[in-house]
């Protein structure tokens, strides 16, 4: 079995029983309006170079082998659906997932999400948001449509750049940008409310990236630059691996707050000219809860 990024073998997959599946939110996700997060696995086989999760270490519910070998394996919570049946409440606003992509490549074989979605259908929360960059989500459209009848369902689909050469540098195991845009269009066509989330904003042509998002989805657009210690003194941040990728490609300024602000402003102008909203950070992710 090969991954999405050009032939590398899929990392090992493990399974373990979890003590709980819904976590009370804190920080960024809490401030955006989510009450709980749902993480179906530990460690993500996409292994994106910039991923902030391993920098959270124990504060992200990780174990040392996770942050030391990020992207090298994953451990699914095999009793996730069973736990959801006990923990779901009608007032919850649930984000899935801040720590791993629920449609990471090995989900094709593991099929964890169908059971999770059925549990949500049986005991729907007030709102449920899926954050992904995986076109595999299209496998579960029928279940997502059933869930959308019972709760405010939103899909936040990560589109990071308009340049696939850049995608290959920073997220080599992720599907090409064109495949991700096709998935957004298919979700929209099925009637599922889908947001193009430009996060993180990787080296790109800002206007072209905005145009891709506007063409793929009828909704507002969310953005978030690469996290930087210059403006975020504490907590999760961009991994050093992505900084090395940027240095090798001559993209160092994409980590500079002033330059990032200019990129976000260019995207905003394009989106607002089209009559849509564009927001970054907490304000942007709050759009998903509405």
C-alpha cells in the first residue's frame, strides 16, 4: 500500500483502547467557540513538515514516541464510537480534529470514521466540524448527509497553496491541490456546507489561491499563516523541519509576521471583492461554529 504523496510505504498502524474520546477545549479552539474536540487517533501519517501538534508534546495528549517520530506511525482509538455513545450531549460543539487528520491516508483501511459518524447520527451534538485535507472524506458522503439532517455539520477543507511544487516540499504525503479542490467541489455539490481553509498559508500567489477557494466553495474563506514564535510566544508553533524547508527553497519570509500580514491582506481583498468574508485565526475558525 502506498501513500498519497508519490509511492512511500504507509507507516505502521497500531490500535489501543482509549479512556475517553471527547476532550474539553482550551486555547485557540475554545476561543473559536468549540466546547469539545474529538481526536480519533494519536499521531498522523500525513506527517506535514509544518504541523504544530508535535510541538505541544504532553499538552496535546501525545506520548514521547509520538512527537519524536511524528508521521512515522499512528495509533487508532479502537473504541472511539463506543465512547462517543456515552459522551455525546446535545449542547456540544465538536471539532474533529485539532491533533490528527481524521481522513489521514491509513483511514482508508482502518475505517474508523464511519463508526464515529454513525455514533454522531445516533446522538447528535449541536454542531460538528470535520477538519481535513483528505479527499477520502468523499467515501463517507452518505453518512455526512444523514448527520447534516441532525446537526450543524461543517467541513473545513485545508487548501494550503496554489502551487503543487510547494505542496510537495512541505506536505509530500498529502494529496495534490487539484484533488483536494475536486473534493471540495464534490462536497458542495452533495449539499454539505464546506469551507476552504487556507491553513497554513504556504508560499503561493495570494490572489490565485483566493480564486481557487472562491471557485471551489460557495462559502466564506478562512486563513491562517504559518505559526511564528515572533508573535506567538507560547504554545504550539511551526516545526523546525518546515523552517528548514523554507530556507532551502528561499521562502524564509513566509515565516515573518509583517510579510504574512501582507499575504493575508491580499487574499482578503480578493475574497471581499467577490462578496465573501475572509477571516484569520480565532475569528476565522469561529465561522465554522455558526
